[in-house]
C-alpha cells in the first residue's frame, strides 16, 4: 500500500570535499551537495528521497519503517536530518513528464506540416489519445 507522506532520517556527513548524504534505511539513496551548502543538501535529499521511494513503489518493493532519529548512530562530522516528502506531486510530476519518441514522415509531408506551422508533437499526442480512446491528462 502506497502512503502519501514519508519521513526518513538522512545523515549529512560534512567532509572537506562536500556534503555526503546517506539514508540508513534506504541503501542506494545517496545524494550529495557542495561543501558548506546545507540548504542545497536538504533540497537534494528531498528530491533523492522522493525519487527513490517512487522507484521502490514502481518496483513493488517493501518500503521499510523508518528508524527513529534517536537510534541513528553517528560518527564525527555527521548530523542527522529528518527529511519528509509528500508523494502525490512527485508521482504526478514523473507520470506527466515528456518522453522523446522518434517517428518518421515522408519528406514532402514534413515540409507541408512545417510550411503550415503544424506542431507535430501536439498533433501526434492528440491523435494517439483519440486512437487509444483514453482521457486526456492535464
């Protein structure tokens, strides 16, 4: 079952070459940021967490219960940060992103469409929606 809101502890490691971010409960979710840019590190952690959880949902992987911030063991130069994400806008943004497709047209048809100012991408989208008999997504 998908949840709409998740909160996980991220561990920010402040090193000479930047900020490394690790989510102890989510191996493989490891964003980073420039040295001394905690604001960007938090932004990157939010984005990475949302994308990682979306991928887990799509792969039907079990999303673990988050470890309490009190139970996270830290090393020198590490700081725990609670990162939360609201998934509905993340899911919608990924679902509605555009995917590039290559299609072939006879040169004369392409030239006629260009001369008439036809937006071939939009025309193709509309024709495909009609052909598949699906509702247009806004």
